[in-house]
């Protein structure tokens, strides 16, 4: 998948999480910090997001251990083939 | 008793002890408030107290005053629902609830079996009862004394190595780990920094404002904290990881980000408190520790499970024990280990407990909750491994005939979010036709 496709998938999954939490849906871009406070998601939400990205993309970039990322773009990069 | 009970807080010592936002409470202020409470306990003959608050000032005030007035103290875990706190309060015949407002309660007279314990000399020694977290089912209640808690803190080396430290409180102040951090700060003339909001950003902002140098948290906390903290923003001296097994990648990231900090991961159990601490930056612990006692503790493997023998074991359970005590004072843990070269790696719990970011989830309890919801006929709850939180809760559910799956799923998850703690909510949720049952008759 292309980076832009993965970013769209992240946007949709984050929107689902925010909607479930009863929060306003926020538009994100590659520079949005996932836990920077703008989005209103916590680390368990982020864990859920990573799990769902694995299902969407069929890839698990963390299979060898944790890789650090801060922004939506950095997360998307991990899934680009 | 030979030493004066209570915390070393002197009148006239204006040093800050607890900071939250811009507000601080000094050591002398806490002393004064604790004196008032101890006086009330003595005057009114109160021997059974419960603290119901997530404010460290209330928890420390209660611990100190009860130890000095000889009153038993129950520390209600923040995660317990109000109705459960009420039930426990009645059951233990609590006479005073400590919180934002201290509240006297009317109770029946205590019976003989609930009289305070005595130490060797026959003098009454106040007990501290700490609870496990969890919103489903009854919490386990473990018995300590202030003396036994302080002994564990003193031997943990955090006190001597971090005099006048500035500690970020990442744990709930009502849990065992949170109390340990608070007592460490109280003993070592340190500062307890409380975040205004328990989010990665809230933790970072509190740490930056108060120039925190010491942080103790779970590996899951650290992974999210790394993401919220820009490089160079903090100068940490002590990084402590506990509550779940830590992986090498997380240790390496911490070392890279905070090159001058001492990085310690600790192994603790509810029964024994902190068992050992590892400072060499490698996951697991040296295999040589299985051959000779280390830090006053003996370790051994039996069927790949870790067993420990420690002088600091807690005094017992008010409720049923979580881990069996074996012959010769050994405690059997459920932590499965493997030996790799000269290292022992901890692989995780042998039992089915799901560790979500350091919080324990008991699958049976969540299955019980799901089965109590309308339209759910069978449920299986399991761990889904996850790089961020270690694990997430997964649930497979069988619906009653005629239910519309997507509507039912929405309704079930809404109830979960409303009634369970966030870490207990199933993050992977599937509606299935059937759940496999093993030959033993148990859910496979």
C-alpha cells in the first residue's frame, strides 16, 4: 500500500475510535502527533489502532519489537512496502 | 515498638512534598494536617479508617495519622466502583472515610476477630490493607504495616541513590506501586509530582514544569511517554520500569533517549513486594542469580516457573491468596521463564491473566460481565498481543438467535465502555457462531 492510502486508513480508524468515545472527529495529516493531545486518544486507543492497521494492511512492523514513532506519518511509514 | 511510628515529616520543614499543577503541599503542611487527623482518631477512639481519594496528600495523611494513632487503614483502590467501596466499608466496619471531606460513619461495635494485630511485645500495630484494582468482582485485600512498607522502600536503593529526587507519579496513588513511589519521596526528602491529566501529554507537561528527574512506570507507560516527550526536553537521572516484563527494544530506546539516566527494571509480586532490581540495561536477570541469593532474595525455576523466597513477604491476605505459599517459605509465581545463554528471560504469566499496560485483566470476570448482557449466550475473553500495551483484551461472543450482529455489537461495546475500566474493554471483538470447547469441558 502507498503511504497516502495508509494515512487515509489511519484517519478512518482514528475517526472510528473518537466517535466511539463520543469525541469530535479531528482531521489529521502526516505531521499530527498521535499522543500529542490534539486527538484525544490514549495509549490503549493507540494500541487498538496499531492492531487494526495490522488487519487492514496485512503487515506487522512490530514483530521484532517496539519501534518508536510520534506522528501519523511516521506510523504510516512503518506499513509502506 | 522501638521506633516512632509515622513518616519523617518535621514541623518547620517547608520543603515541597506534593506538586500538582502550580500548587504545592509542603512537608510541614502535611505534618499539620496529619496531626489534626491523628488527634481526631485518638479523641474519638477511631480504630478503623478507609481512605477514598486519588489525591496523594489524602493517602499520605491517612497513612501517617493512622500509623501514629494506631488505627487500621484500608486504602480503597481508585479503580473500584463506588458501590464496591461502600460494601467493603460496611464489611470492615470503617468508622471514618478520608477524602476531600472526611466523613464519619456509624458502625456496629468491632468484634474480637477484627481487633488490631499485635507485634511481638503485645503492643498494637496498625495495619494497612491494600487492594487490587478491578471493577468486576471483589478486590483482593493484602495486609501490610507501615513498618513493612517502609522496610521495602528502604532496601530498594531508590532512597539512597535519589536523595531529594523529583518523582513523577505515573501510578495510581492508591495502588501498591503508587504508594511505594510516594513513600520513597517521603523518606528521601523528595517531591511527588502529580499530573493534572493522566494522559501522555499530561504526564509530560507535569514532568517538564517541575523538572522531574525520577520516573517509575510500566513499560507501557514508557512507550507512550517516549512518544509524547520531545528529545532533549527532560534530563532524567532515574528510570524505573515495573509491573510487567520489559523487552529489550524498550530498554534500548530509553537508553538512547536518556543516555545519562540509570535504568532499572524491577520484579515485584503482590506477596513479596519488590523482589529484585536489575540495573544493567538488559531484559530478564543474570542466570547466576539462580545459584546464589541476590539482594537478600533466593530465586529458583521449577517447571520453567519462577519461585522466590524473600524476607519481605507480606503478612497475609484478608481475602484468598493469589499465589500459593510453598514449603520452606518459597512463593510460586505464575511467571514463565526461559534461560538464554547467561540470562533468564521472563516470558509472561503462565495463567490466563491478561496484562494490559500493567493492569491485570481476569478473563473469567470479563466473560461473566459479557454473559450478563442481553442477547449474549457465550463469551470467550483472551489476550491479543500488542506492541504498545503488551496485550489487549479480545472477546468472542455468541449471540442469541435472532439478534442482528452489528447492532448487538454496538450495544455490547457501549455497555463495556460505560461499565468496565478502559483497560478491560475488549478492543478486538468478534461475533462468532460457536466457541470451541476442549475435552475438559473448558473453553479452549
